[in-house]
């Protein structure tokens, strides 16, 4: 069993389809939804972890793509802009997984570990310099 994280974009015509249901039922996958949003224009965004065999995940992703859904494994729902970060450390106490952390104790330079991020968005709410932003 493996787990992969995906960012999905649904055009207006696809937001009402039971995609997660089919991934679980038809492809024997475990789904963990991190974030979901449907815009006023009825476009949808979904960030999720998919756990299963590599073969089942591949078949499930192939199914999703037949629905005109854009699937991206590299896009994350949270962006951390190192150039905007002034290392004030305000985000550190609000990050439950320590995805944002002090990389250098001398300089107090902040770093971001995407793999640890659960996209709770606490950093977005607490960053006074907008170094942390959400893609949706």
C-alpha cells in the first residue's frame, strides 16, 4: 500500500459527480480529503491523499481523467514564498505538523517541508507578510 497526494480541478460540468465514492467502491482506495471548494462559478478544487496499491491508484486516476478533471501530483494547495518570509516565526507555533520550522537556529531562518503539510491553513491566517498563501 502506498499513499499519494493529488490536487484536482473540476470544470463546472463535473462538480456534481460522486468521484470519491467511485474511487472507494470501484478501485478499493482509501481517500483522505484535505480541502475541497466549489466556487460561485461551480468549478471545483480538491486536495486529497489516495491510499491503495499502485495499480489501483493508477486505475482510479485514469478514471478521474475520463471525467475531464485535471489531476496534478505536484501542485500543493498551500504555497510558501521564501522571498516574502522574514522569519518572524509567527507561523511556527501555529503549524501542527512542524511543516514550517526553524532551519537555522543562529539566523532563525524558516523552512517549509511540503511532505509534512496537511494544509490546515493556520499559517495563512497567521502570516503577517503573506508568505503563506492558498491556491484556492
